[in-house]
C-alpha cells in the first residue's frame, strides 16, 4: 500500500511550492498551479488518486490560495487508468471496491475543493482523465487536446456520468460507444471549453482566467462554487431558494460590504477573505 505523508513544502522566491511524488503544486499571487507529473501519460493508479486527494484537500485549507489551475506534464493531460497494471492483475478480497472508492473520491476532491479549479487541457484527457477534467469548474484546451472514453476498446466501463456534465445526448453516446475522441476545436465549437489555443498559449490563457478569479473576493468565490455544486441537480425553485440563502449568508461577510462600498465609491475593492 502507498503511504503518504504531508506534502513537502518549500519556500520559493516567487511563492510557495509543495509536492508529492507525482503531483506538484506551485503557489504565487493566490494561484495554485497543480501539475500531474506521472510519465509518460499521467496514468492513474492508487498512488495517483491518493496524491491528488492530498493536494486538493490541502489547497482547500490554504488561505493564500484563491484559485487553482490543473494541467498535465508532457503531451497528455491524463490517459486514465493504468491499463498495463490492470492487465493480468490479481486482486484480493475488497481490492476492487477500494480502488473504485479511491477513484471516486479523487474526482470529488477536485469538485469539492473550496477553491475554483481551472483545467488547462494540454493533451488528451481519456477515461478517468476525462473524469478529472469534468470535475474542474472551467476548462480551456490546447489545439492538441481531446476528450474521450476509450473504455469500450479495453474491456472497461466508466466516465459516462462525468461526461454527461460536458456533452449533449448524442455526442456522449457516440463517445462512449465508439471510443471517439472529441478534438479541442470541436470542444470549443460546442462550448465545452472556454478557449482552444495553440499549445504555447495554453497556460497563459488559463492563468489570465485564474488572475481574474483571484482578484475577486475569496469568500464570494468559495460560496459561489459551493452553490453551483449544490444546485446542479435541484429544481429551479429549490435551487434558487438555496442561492438566495447563500446570498443572505454572504452579505454578513466583510468582503461583501467592501464590494458594495467600493462599487459605490467607484474604486477597486480590497478583499481580506473574511
């Protein structure tokens, strides 16, 4: 079994960095850049899932972080499950259920992260890699990026429910039943990603979005993400009621009062995160 300690934390000239064995995180100007670095294709296994959970749970509790950007090292965002490890793998009692639970919680650690998460899709996000991408709040893509569910070709299933958060009815079935990979340009045409740019422009595009979010009240961003996650499957009446309640709660924070005051005084707000 993989046992993880707290991330190694080191002060850097431009900010803070912490890393696990295959996930690294650099923090500066309230932005955490999280990079999956598990060569050659950022495949997922027990260690990957546990380290991703550790990193995003840590980010949730870091007051200095207001937004995260998630990307992959190399040419692939994440190729999904480590098929080479699965082939011929012998599992003991309970192993499969433990693996499934870790995978679910890995994706949910991104969705439930208290900070907004931007996916910078540098390459293919396949299977469980698509699930990671779909768990993020905002997606931007390189022209070399794609999203797909290749499970139909390798004797597996999964990812369809996550893909439903992104794809319309017919396309998701084409993807799941044929293994079709949707290229970045098509993702942009369909409004699934916010931008499709040359590879060399990807991180700057994601960072521009991150800087915009980081300039907002961290309290408002946190409550807005919580509200969006909660109302996603609610009825209109229940969802709007929940938002109204969140608006009431937000109004009690100093940041909310500062935002209103700055607007009336026609100046930039100074947020304190409380």
